[in-house]
C-alpha cells in the first residue's frame, strides 16, 4: 500500500523566499523526496489576517509540516513609513498561523525572523542568543518586534503544548521573483531596477544613501535549500541564523558595483546622500549553521547577482515592479 504523502504547506510561497525554496527543489535534485507533497500558497488561497479563513485553509489541506513565510515584507524605506502596519499585520498573521498549526497537529513548523531584528546597540558578530537583548534599530521597530514575538510564541507553544515550532533568521535575501518596486523593495532589486531604468533612459544610476552600510546577502536558492534542511533536520526550538559568513559581508557600494558589472552599465553612478542609510551593519555569525552544515557551499554573490539580473531581464513583463 502506497505510504501517505507528507503535506508540506508553504505560507507566503508565491514570494521571493517561497520561490527560492521551489527553485532549489527543482534545480537541485538531491533535495527532492517522493514522500512529500509541497503546496506553495499565496494570499489568493486565504488571507491569513483572517482567523477563520486560516483555520478553513488548514482544515482543507491538513498539512503535516508548515514553512511559514507569509508576511508584510519590505525594505528600509517601506519600513520607515509603515512601522504600525508591519507590527499589526505580521502579529495577526503569525498568531493565526501558529494557532492553526497547533489546532491541526502540525508535526513541525519553521517560521522566519530576520537579521535586521537584532538589538541596534550590540557587539559583533551577532548570534542567535541576542534576539531580545535590547531595542531594535528604530527604522523597523514594528517589523522587528513582530518577528521577535514569533520566537516567544515558539517557546510558549513548545512549553505549554509540546509543539515542535522553530524559526530561521535569514539575512538580506535576493533572487528571482523578488519585489523590484523602488519604494517597497529591498536594496538589490532596487539597484537592478534603477540600472535597468538608467540604461533605458540614458540617465544616471542613483544609489540611495552613502553606500557605506554593510550587508550579508544570501541568494534565495541557497536560503531555500537551507530552509528545506531546517524543516527536515534542524532539531532545536531556538532559532538559527541562515547567512553567508562575516567574511562575505559587502558594502552597499560594492553591491551597486556588482549590479553595474552584471548589467554592463556604462553611465554615471551617483549617491543620493539625502536618503537614509538605515542600519550601518548587522553582521551576523553563521557559526551555528556551520556546526550543523559544515560542507554547505553558498553561491558566489557576484554569480548570484548575475543570475538574478538574467532572470529579471528575461521576465521583465511579469516582474513585481
Ligand atoms: P515577499 O516576496 O513579499 O512574499 C510575501 C508572501 O507573503 C507572498 O507570498 C504574499 O502573498 C504572502 N502574504 C502577504 N500577506 C499575506 C496575507 N495577508 N495572507 C496570505 N499571504 C500573505 O516576501 P519574502 O521576501 O519572500 O519574505 C518571506 C519571509 O522571509 C517573510 O516572513 C520575511 O519576513 C522573511 N525574510 C525576508 C528577507 C528578505 O530580505 N526578503 C529577509 C529576512 C527574512 P501574495 O503574493 O499573494 O501577496
Ligand atoms: O534592503 P534594504 O532596503 O533594507 O537596504 P535594510 C537599505 C540600504 O540600501 C540602505 C541602501 O543603506 C539604503 O540607503 N540603498 C541604496 C537602497 N539604494 C537603494 C535602493 O534603491 N533601495 C533600497 N531599498 N535601499 C531591511 C529591514 O533593512 O532589511 C527589513 O528594514 C528587512 O525589515 C530587510 O528585515 C531584510 O537591509 O537596511
């Protein structure tokens, strides 16, 4: 008798990280498993802000495992404008999803925090023990506190009901199916969008801020592979940082230069220092990840940016602008 397939539900599966998981599974065959059925959701399947709709979705799909990605997400400039929405929307979505996972006996849940939620005043490198050690950077306090409550919920569901709920802490993610909208998106898709426009219009390429802030960028397919590993093999309730090493940290200026090279841009690059730099750095340690996955190889950032640019140019008609 054929064994029942395990249903893996990915909330927020239609976004950057969800597609990273989907593409990793498709392009890296060693990740494929016959006894798993993966379902990638979007808000069209259910508005997870709605408790009854969330319960109805879980009733219908009866997931064995859940990767919870669905969230109101944005770069620095969207966060600066909408801290209340980032707090409320994400707190409501997270409470509905974690409650449904418990009600429907989900065997394991992996949610998402972010390296931008750590205390603003901190020592470096940041590690998983520091999540609650002080207030986050003011630019995204709403999003940060909502994300920190996922860690609190995971521990409370485990302590009171024995639920196997954990979380990953990705650094800045980029890749295919990102949000390239200039006001709402993150830096790398923003830079790609702006070089595309500068080439088309013969104008300058304007990088916002001074270019001096430092970031660790993870390619969405690498994150996707590591999230599949987390679901299948990571044993802890405490969160785990999923990031390239400290030595792979680059400045926004260096990131802009990689985008210029990937898009063969020959025009002027200017810096609009009237725009915020946001957090100067959030250097995270991936020592815990390295302890579990010593041999994992990250895609070289330059190569990953080129692959993302190629995807962007090929899908220009359907890109999220
Ligand atoms: P994204 O591309 O904006 O995708 C967001 C996903 O959430 C989409 O599938 C969206 O569905 C869904 N969603 C939003 N509101 C919803 C609602 N009310 N009901 C149901 N679904 C809803 O975001 P992402 O970059 O993939 O982020 C995924 C997760 O990774 C988030 O939890 C984020 O906090 C975390 N993360 C991201 C980064 C990064 O740099 N991008 C870094 C660290 C952590 P629609 O497509 O229908 O709108
Ligand atoms: O990805 P980003 O928007 O967010 O990066 P954070 C912002 C940095 O890139 C700032 C510079 O230093 C900006 O001045 N930058 C330069 C640009 N050009 C651009 C551009 O065209 N678009 C954007 N967006 N930035 C976010 C958090 O912080 O990190 C979120 O606010 C989330 O909550 C995300 O966690 C992962 O890396 O600064």
